[in-house]
């Protein structure tokens, strides 16, 4: 993961590389990802590969069936005749992949609402593998070796299989990690790595209603930013440190949006891998870790650009 002022790059979840997934499956993974915000075709494809190696006739020793490995009781709840052939079957790839997407959407909703620390996508994947009850028991990704490996392998492969600029559900385009080096005239009390770690630790906490700019300032160790509105802060940062419309910010950057009918705008700290820590997006006043383009999808916001984490008027 590339940090502001540090090297390395990583891809975010996006569309699917044509050489990674059988061509006949790509339309189904794309369609399944459109059922909610937060999941992508590459993520679902990576999960399908982990479940069955894309074998639509797979049956596990425990009785899980099909490309997405549904148990009979789980299929009874989530399975539908999505391919329109008159039969709802976990062995039909269309039915199975769409059901996989529905279940992942439901698990992602539970993860976002749980307040448990960590990436909601990782929690949702853990729930798919071990059952949501196990996630609730440990209040995090369960410490089972199989589940830990399941989450790690799927998220790694999803990044490898994602295409640059892949889009889902009419978003403005997914965000990808970039690299950038620039001297910040006024050093922050917290380093970029420490700021990202602090922001992740706040996931699930409340008390941040309409305090997006204060949250980003606090992440970097300041008491307040010294500017009233998020969108105004974008323009107090020198032009050479602003990147209008660029969707390749380095982790630790500050991302800005204009929101229709609202003066303040919105700002979030970019965590890397297409994710931000944002207030108010899933619950008023709460910090959640979500895909960056959810701001556009949910609020109809217009992405303005990103800046380095420079707070010229901040108060400590």
C-alpha cells in the first residue's frame, strides 16, 4: 500500500480482467455486484474461485453445492431463478452467482451496522465462510485458520483481477492507490501511517455528525482544522498540492466532494485499496470504512479531487 510520501502501489477492487475469469461468468458477476454498493465483480469472482475454482457442479463433503457453494438451508433463503430457465438451482451459474451477491450484500449491511473494527468487506467474507454467528462471537474476523486464509486469499485475488477504472452500479469510477511525494510545509502531529491506523480504529464510533473535516484533522493529530467547511479546506491548500478529479490518491490523502444542496461539502481520509473512513455515510454521526465511490452513489455527490494532508490553519 502506497502512503503519501512513500513508495509502492496497489490496485483497488474494480472490474474483472478478461484473462482471469471464464468469459461466460463475467456478465453474471457484473450483474450480481450491482445489487448493492460495496461489492464488486472482481470481489465476487475471487470469492467464486475460492469456493469452487469456478466449478458449477462442485459438491463439498458437507453438502455445499455449486459454484458459490450453498448449503441447502442457505439456498432455500437466497436462491432464485435468476437465469429464467424455470428452475432455481445452486448448480445454475446465474442463479448461484446472483444469490452469492444477495447474501454478500446482506452480510455487508450487517458488517457496516455492527460497529466491529476492521474492513466491512473482510467481515462479510468471514460471515460467508464461517457464518455470521462466528463474527458476532468474536466481534471481528474469527481466528479460524480457514477463515483467515479465506479472507486474505479473496481480497488479494480481487485486487489482482480488478481492471483499472472498473465501475459498478453507475458510480463515478472506483478509486485506485497512487504514489505521490511532496513536501508538506507544516508537519502534522501524526504521521500518515499513524493517521490511517487511528482512522481505522474509529470505525463504529459515534459523535461525528457533520464533522468530516474535524475527523480528518483529528486523524492527523490536530484538534481542529481551522476552516469551517470541508469544501473550503480544499481551496486553502495550495494549488500545487491539489489534484482535481484524480482518482488515484495515495493512502493518507484527503478526498473531497460537493454534495447537492449542501454548502459544506465532504472530506474523508483515504485508507488505500479504494476505501475511506467516513462519517454519516451509513449512520448519522458514525465512522464507517466504505468504498470511496459510495459517497457519489449514496449522496449523489460530485468528486472534486484530493489533496495531501496539509492543514495550514489547523489548531493543536
